DNA sequence: GGATTGACATCCC
DNA sequence: CGGGATGCCAATC
């Protein structure tokens, strides 16, 4: 497996419960701002072999791309992510922003 | 090795 | 906000 794949996997594993990330976001974190589709491919291929929180990755519109969306939606809901209309997620509210955790901590403190 | 194909993103209307 | 067109990049055919 190439380093890009590894980085993608690492980043996906880093998504906290109750939050979601977009394909493009993960791609960027892994060093390929234009690699969103590869991220999607990696999920499609590797999600069954590694136990990744693949359900926390959705597209930039805040929607579940996987068809049918039911399984993924259920998993998200089980974690506290609000999924409306079967596949819709409010990114404003649930998107994971990597260094925002620190920012948030600072804000509260 | 060229053409096709996506669990995508972005700009334009 | 919705839908279409374009860009992107690796795996597959």
C-alpha cells in the first residue's frame, strides 16, 4: 500500500465519534487536495478489510454518497450525528475540523 | 496503453 | 437551492 493510502486511512481513523468529514477534506489532509475520488475508492476497497469508521466520510454536499444510504445513516445516527431525509447531514454542525478541536478547547477555557 | 469508470468537488446558470 | 458541465486521478477493462 502506498503512503497516500496509509495517510488516508490514518486520517479517517482520526475522525472523532459524532463528527463527519468530507472526501475532499480527507484527501487534503492526506496530501492530495484533488484526490477525493481516490479517497472514495480506498473506502470502497479497504473498508471491509480494515475496521475503519468509513461511515463518518460523506461528500461535500453533506450527503451520504453510498447507495443505499440506510446502513451508513443508521451508524451515524447511532453515534449522535443527525441524519435527516435519509441521507442529509448538517455539515455546519457535524463536520470535523481537525485543528478546531484545539480551537474549541481554547474557546471554552 | 488508450478508454472507461467512479462512495468527489467546484463553478456556472 | 437544483441541475448540468468540467476538472481530477487512480484502478480497471
